[in-house]
C-alpha cells in the first residue's frame, strides 16, 4: 500500500475477502463489468451529450493512455478539481486506469486549500476547469505551480493557459485498442492499493486526506446501491458536486453505473434547472442536501412539471428535520431517504420500505452487516441503547488511518481500530438518531467548516486580538458561521472589512463568516476554555429576538 497509509490488519482483510466483500476488483473493473453486460445502454447524459457504456469505456481508455504518455506514473497523486460534467467521470476513471491517485477537491476550494493538498500529497498533477462564474482556475494553477515545483502537469478542461495541457485534446488522442490494452494492463494496481483520496470534513484546521482503496471503495458504492434499491432501471440526477463522496459513491454516480443505470448531470441546482430534467429524462432518484430541499419546497416550479417518475429523494450531509421529510413525500410524490455517513467510511440509510416513524425521524441503519458500531460515553464505555454517546465504527469500508497523519490517527482511531466519528448519536433497534457533534464545526448545508481553520484566518487580521467562530441557526442552511471577535485596543473592525480581508486570503467562499459580533470578553470555563455553547446560545437568542422584531 502507498507509504503513509494504514492497511487493514491481515486477519480482517482475509475475513472480508473470504466473505466475498472484497472481490479483488479495482474501481474501473467494476465499471468494465457493466460495460460488458450492457454496452449499448446510455450511461451518462450531460446536456445534449449522451454516452453509452461502450462509448464511456472507450473514452476512459483513450484518456488513460494519453495520461500515461504525458508522464503520469503509478501512484502519482493528482489534485482533481473538475466541476460536474461527463468529462469529470471520464477523467476520474482514466486516472485510476493510468494507476494515478486522484485527490478529490471541490470547485469552491481556492489557493489556501489547494496549496495544502498539493503540499501534503506531493501531487505531480492538477486537473481544473478553465473558468467558472468569473473565477479563473488557470491563473490560480499558475500561481500554485510557482510555489510547488513538484507540480509538473496542469490539465485544463477548456482553453489552457501557456504551459498547461488541454484535457479535451488529450481525450481526442487515439490509441490502437491492442496497444491501449497492453499499456493499461501494465498500470493495473492491486485491489488493496489506494484508489483515491477524499477530504475529511472534520474539525481540524487542516483537512486530512482519506485514502480509499479499490477493495473498500468498490464495496462502498455497490453495497450502498443495494441498500438504497439502485438497479439497472435507476435514472440518477447528479445535482451536488460529483467529486464529493455523497454524490460520487453513496450510492452516487459510481453506484448507479455499477448497477447499469443511467446518470444525468445537472448543470445547476436551482429548481428551474432540476425539475425540467426530472421530467425530460424520467429521473427516478435525486440525492440532495438541506439548502436545496428548502429551496425546492419553497418554489412553485415543481407543480409545472411531470414528476411521476421520481421514486426516491435522498438527503445527506446534514440532518433534515422531520417536517421537511414529510413535505417532500407529500409534495413530490416520492419516497424520502435519509443518508448519514462519513468520507472515512460508515454509511447509514433509511430504507425504502421503512415505516414513516423511521423515515421521518431516524438517520438510518448501516448499509452492511459487517459494519461494527459502538456508542460510548466520555470514558469510552459502551452505553445502553437509547442513551446518547459518541459513535465509533470499524468495518470493510471504514479506513484505519489518514494519509501521513500519525498525530491525527492517534486521536481519531482507538487502539482496536475503531474510528471515532465525533457524532453524538442514540441507537434504537439498530437505527441511529444523530443528536450533534462532539467537536466544534459548522455544518453549512452539508459543507463542514472547521471553526479552528476559520479562526486562524481571522486571527491574522491586525485588528483582531481573539476570535471564536460558532454555528448559528439558519432556516435554509441549517447552520452558518458567526464570528465573535475581541478587537485590539483602539482598533476598529466591521463585517465588510473582515470579509474583504479573509477573501484576500483566498479561502473557499462558503467558509467565510456570515455574521460578526464584537465583544469585550468571551465566557470562560473554570479550566480556562471558551464556552462555545454559551456563544451559540447567545447568537441563537439574538437571532430569535431579531426575528420577532421584524
């Protein structure tokens, strides 16, 4: 396995293989099985572009060969920041077939985050769009290439800048089928090798890298597809970022392609885009998040379209309140599913045939009988069912350690290999009920924001003496970030000035605080720690008063 990663203990690995959970297949080989079974069936639709499974496989192989010719080597890390498109799917599989390891960044990430990913993984390549919504990724890539000399390749999906390669020209290169087979066979990794790296959504200031092997990730998306009822008849609408674990593999695009279904790629998330696509392509399954659900339910667009094909709407990233779950079923005439999980592994889902009480109130149950869960108190002792505690898990698709992060691993994993998820849950009859987080983070509509990371940026401001970022309630996103700040003596700071300063530090926009509270002091515990819960309660009460005054 790639140096810096923690393998499963051999006795566990042997057990998973003997049970047929780990089948010895790489992620591309799972797709190849579908290609062989239904070559002429449409696999992907992106606007007016449609690719059959055979065409998808051919495009993947051609690009993989082009990557090899350009010098990508086995186990090279490649920071991957493409937006939703058929090209994303082709490029993702092509990197895997070339033996490289994509590091999946989100379109919103900027210099600060991408620089960390490049440095930590020692990436040699970077895949980007040319420009999105006025932001030029090519310019950012030029800046990063000057800072990180190990970055030898920048591939652009669109018009490249000088010194950068045109991804679509690489896709147009042709390699004779026999030569391609021989070239790619030599690059095939063992199934227990790292396939890709996801980014942690945890509470530390620097995102950690989650190494997922071919064995465990193939099981992740195929088993999740089984648990959620995905079949060859499924028409899946990809709305959220496809490089995010939820949309990629829970069951996501990969789970649908493994089952022989069809994935339709939405170019935007607004109801004016989403609901016409559901009608046009007879979409049966949509995976979404709290902010989008709220927006769609408050829109009059759905009534203007035929949604009779829609069978399942799944929510993930942050817990959806029961009333909105009920409204989804009543308004859209479909079955609601709640998804609760983590990029580190464990996935839970409500099931299609669950009674309303479970569909509308629980966070689901594990997708695999091999998932080992325990709920513990602060002393690490297991608590009875129905008692809140910290969720810990291990299993065939839950990692045993982050990439090159021994200190984080010591804190995040128990000596017997359980991952400390940091979620406070109750367990009843095998189902989980999420009640909160053990640590400090803001869950902005499913995007997890590290309070510590944002605080570090704020503290760089010359007017700031102390900073504490907490979650404040929001009707659309569930939570947003509020910055409580103590200014330096005689200094002045307003909200616009803070945001201008932080934007100049080139962090993702969704991480910016959305409210500023200047205070003279923080509430402090007897141990000298800031009482964040009191600040959360303070801003929640203030927002409620402001709402009543309107």
